[in-house]
C-alpha cells in the first residue's frame, strides 16, 4: 500500500503532528509506504512530491506550519484538474490519499472521491467552523495567541485611557473572537453571525470609560454593522472565491474616536494567529486524528473524514463534513453579552 499525504488551505499549528502520526503508525504498524505532496492540491495536480518516511517526521511534533507546504490551489477550477490528479496518483502508484485541510480542501477531496479516488479527510482550521466535528486542531492555539495579545492590550489601554480594538481572524464564523474575547475579559465582542449596531458599541465604550477602566473590543475580520457589509482589503478573490477581508478594526477605531472624543487604536493579529508551536490540546488532537485517518485507510473506509465527538474520534462522510459551516449560535453569543460594557 502506498499512501499520499497533503496539507491544503491556510496553515495552522498541528499539521505536522498529523503527518507524523500518519507516517509513524502507517510505517511501523501497517508497513505502508508514503509520498508527500507539496503545496496542497498543487502537489498531486503537478506531480510535485517529497520523500515521507519515519526519518522525515522526526522532531516535527512541536513545529508550527507544515513540512509539506500548503496553498489555496483549487483543481476543480483547473481544466481537466480532477483527471490530471487521478493520472498522477496512478503514475506514482498511490493507492490512497489523506487530505488534511478545512472546508475548501475537503470539498476537493469530496469531489475526488466522487470520481473514484480513495480519499480520507482530516479536519484542520483555526476557525473551528467545520460542522461535523466538535473541534478542529489549530483553533485552541489561535485562541491562546489571541487571548495573550488581548491580555497585553488591557494594560496599555488602561495606562493611556484609550479604547483598543483587536481584530482577529474569522470570515464567516466568530469562534476565535468569542473564545478569546471571553477568556481575556473583552468589553465588547463582534462576530460575523451577529451584525452590530455601532450606536450600541459606542454606548458600551462610554460605559466602560465611566468605570475608569479602558474598553477592549474584539472583532472578527468578517464582522459588519447591521446597515453595512464586510470590510475588504481588495476586491480580488482566491481560487475558492474568497475575498481578502480586513479593516473592520480600524473602521471601528475611527468611528469610536469620532463619537466619544477618546483616543482609539486598532491592532490586527492577522497571521500571528496561525504561526508558532501548537498547544498541548492541538498536538494531542492532531495526533489522534492522524492515527485514526491511517486506520480508515487500512479499513478501506474512504470518502470519510475523522472527527471529534465528545472525547471520541469517529468517521463521518465528506458530504456531511462539508455540507455547512459551524457558526456561533445566538445562545452562545448571549453568554458573552452578559459581560459587555
């Protein structure tokens, strides 16, 4: 058995832990051979490979990013892309493919499976927005990074008695903002699922200033006012149709300063949330996902994604895994609203 492995979409801490677990168990327990595909779906599309064995994965557990590299290549948008991948897999003698990624990467995996490719998916995204799994690895690390940043913002905000806005990632799902904001004691949390009223935000800010403490606002990049749209950096779209977001933090800072007369500054965490070493939770979850993914290959249980339910790792169909995003429910947001202002 020869198994291919790739990591697609945005990188995150824990990808290397999955690769390590897949290879270690696959080689040492099942006697499989492995081939790594570079740069996400570009690898099998162009036949770009690298050696992947036990020696290659030594020491990579605590490393962020991915030794295979990643990209947002979408073979479905390439003429004849699916057939090219099938031909390259056949030419390389690859019997099965493990695709590690989020909604977009696994959407391609679903299409490949529908076209006869033996695929197993592993869920990865810092946004935690895959509906079929309780948690994705990378999320816990991203929340921890954002929480630490917000903790630091509290002290400088109070020293200068200014409002500070922290913009975090989250295109359509506000899980990072919700968790990091609650953990760090933010005074307002704004997420894509709940369009905000700028008048109410300003009222929260003014209320906080009256306590002699400085307000901290955490906002997802995809958050937007009730009468407006998401802030775009450019109008360009990637291969999966996503526009680049950014700027809502600065827009809020400008509006708050204008309306309150108090100084307001925005901090954008951006790719800081994706980098660095994974937390213990993410290392363990990613490792367990990798072990179960290679078990699914051994069982010939293709067209599935491994998922966390409670404390168990289960398998769900790729159709179910990519059917809809997991967004923040209104009752979860209501919990956070208790602490606004």
